[in-house]
């Protein structure tokens, strides 16, 4: 395994020019996010063939060529479970790599397993065990150690070879379009902040409205100040505020976990958010309750059908439809609302349309 550390703009542009006709490039990032909202990029790894190139953003200043590479539609970017990498590129360079080929997702679509991590993937395909020793390194500290550099280089050298083989296999199986459709829909940060509040469905409609408003406000503050969300307001405090719905700043002292410093600094704003939420329309349920009764029976039936199709196709069933997707189908049927984007395209053709029809039949009035 060979690597080169790139610390000059001139050398970076030379390397990019040397590989501008390549079909694939493996991409990875190392970053730190301890006391900031946004990830702080510390290293970018690229691999076209046999050499891993490690780009040091703390030494470089001209990233125009890198942006051209990442947006070049003729070069496939191979990444593994890229949600966090997408956050890095979105904030740092203001772009998202395209076309994106997620090796973790394609493994599930080709029957190699669901949610397989990078190290297990390398061990499965290459028979090499990668050390976890540098996973928690301080990647912003300079100089980088030899162990860090070797670890970073291995991340993309194996990824390039495995990714290219998986790309060819997906093409031969007729599922390459599935992979590109799914990865094109991927967003930085995954499912979003609201998904962390798993018990929010237990709140009343008005309480959900307050929590939703608090989440939106905290997100904006965290981005503006570039500080972790919980530094602005802890999750448990937000739920408590939604439940108690205080209407005066004096009542904030009764909220467990809400520090005096936060009350002094943000108390009036919190009260205004709560009052505005209660003053608006509160008819929308943002976190619907889990399926019950007949709906649970529908989900059980749909799960069996998805599992059967997954067995036939040799696909991880979770990548066809998840429990959350089943609930989206039921909500779309009950409320006559559009399906989420991820349930259109190839999924709609092979399974979603059939399930919607079965729901129509199940909910149709008897004559």
C-alpha cells in the first residue's frame, strides 16, 4: 500500500490532472466534531488506482480542482456509508459529490448483508483486518502520525478495489440504477434531527407543535453559533418544555435540567416560541403513533410480502422497505398525502404499488 501526503496546491492540481480520465475514485474524509455543530475537516483521502492521496486541508488553500472532480459526472465517487462525509463536503465546499456510489448500500442490494461496516466489508472481500486504533484520533492535531496516515490510506485503497468490483456486479445484476437512485436521494446527516425524538408520538398534537418549533429554533441557533445542539438546549429539556408549555419566564425554573444560565440568556425566546406554537394551527400530527390493531396486521402482512420478495431477489429486506416505510404507506393511504420520495422509482415498481393496492383492498368498505 502506497500513499502520498498532499500539502501544496501545486501538487494537488498535478495529481488531479494526472487522473482526470479515470472512471472511479474512492473518497473518504477524516474530521473532528466535538465542540462544534459542523464537522471540521482534517483530511481528505482519494484513490484512483494503487496510490492513496491524502489531502491536508490545513496546508492547502485552492480546492477548486477538488470541487471539479467531485462534481464530474463522468467519474464515479466510491464512498462507504457516506452520510457524515456528505456533511463535511456540504459545509466545507458547499457541494455534494456526484455521481455517488455507496458501497454499504450496494452490498445490501446485492445480498451481502445490511448495514455492513467498512472494516467487516474489507475483511469479507479482501481477508484483511483493519485496526480500530486510530478511529478516535485527533485528526486536526499536527503533525499526523505514521499510524494515522497509514490508517487513512488504507480506508481508500481497499475501498477503490472493492467499490469497482461491486459496481460491476451491480451493473451485471441490473441493479446499478437502483444504487444510483438511492444514493442520489441521500442527504447529509441521514434521517434528520426529529428522528432522534423516538417517543415524541406520545405527546399531544399541541405538545408536538411546540417540540417541532423548538427543534427548528435550536437547529438554527446551533448552526449560527457553530456549537453542538445539546449545548444550546438538551433534548430532554425540549421534551419537558413541550409537555409543560410554560407561558411565563418564571415557570422555566420548574423545568428539570434547564440551567439558570440558559434561562437568563434564552428564556424570553423560549417562551415566545412556545406561545407562538400554541397560537397557531395544531391539527398536524408530526410524530404519528405506532401502528395498532388492524394497522399492525397490515404491517405484518406487508412485512411477509417484502421478506418473500427479498428472498427471491437476494436483497436485504430492510433496503426494500423498513417499518418506517410501512407506516408512511399507511399514513399516505389514510391521509391521501404523497408518498415520500424514497418510495417512488424502482421501489414503487417492484413492491410499493402492489402494497398500496393491497391496502386499498383491505380498507375498502364491504358491500
